C-alpha cells in the first residue's frame, strides 16, 4: 500500500488477473508468429479457420493478433487503461462467443491441441465456463475503469523494466536455434516452445510499473 493506504492502480487484483488471463489466451497468436518465423515451412498451424506453414499462407493473422495483444497489454500497464479496456473486452467477448459456438456445434473436436507437447484436452464442458468468466472479468474491469474506480496514470519506465525487456529479447536467438534445428517433437523443440510461451507471459514483468517509481505528466 502507499503512504495514504491506497493500493496503486496497477496492483488492483482484478486488473492483474485480467491482464494475466489476456496474456494466457493470446499465446495462440504469439506461438505461430514466432514458430512460423523460426521453424520455417515445416511448421503448420491453424487458427480461426485460417492456416499456413511457416511464414506462408495467412501468417499475417497471428502477427496482427500478436501486435494487437501487445498494444493492449502495453497500454493497460503503462497508464492507457481507457483505450485498452475496449480492446481487451472485445477480445474476451469474441473469444467467449467463439468458444460457445464451437462447444455447441462440434464438441468432439473442440480441444486444446498441441502436437509438440503431446497435449489434447477436451474443452467442450470447461471451455464455456472458463472463457465466460474471463469475459465477465473483462466487462467488470472495463466498467470500473469507466467509472474511475481504477484510475491509471502514466508511470515512469524504470531500469528494472529495461532489464526485463532486454532479458526477454535475449531469448530470441536461443528460441531460433532450438526451433529451427530441433526436430519436430524433440526435446529441443519442446524447450523452444516452452521458452516462447514463458517469454509472452513474462512480458507483463517488463511492462508493469514498479512501486515507488515517479509518475510522468
């Protein structure tokens, strides 16, 4: 808490949960973006009815999704919550609608599938509830921001933010080596995928303000 006993806006629990969930759900864009570039044509992906191999096909879709998610997360953590809440709420409402439709029309094939990691989990039952909760949280936070209950301010970028960002960028050559030269399903390939996921999730550590840092005008 601050000296006045008020929790800084970026420590608001509902906001942190929402941004964490947003990071987790947008991995579906970051993985094909990185793997399409690093794996090359051997990597095939499919997303929302679009597909591609490597950087061919509709690779623009995950790239665009990654950029939009990066913009929303950056705005939210760096004081631009009002525009960010619209992007984040729109994403989670759209995701919830898509999940409900998929669960209702094709429940047998509605699964969390990851061939590299050997993952295949049915989402027909848990999906609507889980993503519905995420959509409700996005609306809740958005309303609180609109009312001024969560009032963000621009926070100064600190050396700690820089160190985190540099560390995450430094992973890119390692990811390239593991994904490009590791055979499909190999330990190297799996480590490359795990690093890519961790990189996207840990981006919040680079973006979020630090307690005690000065605010900017």
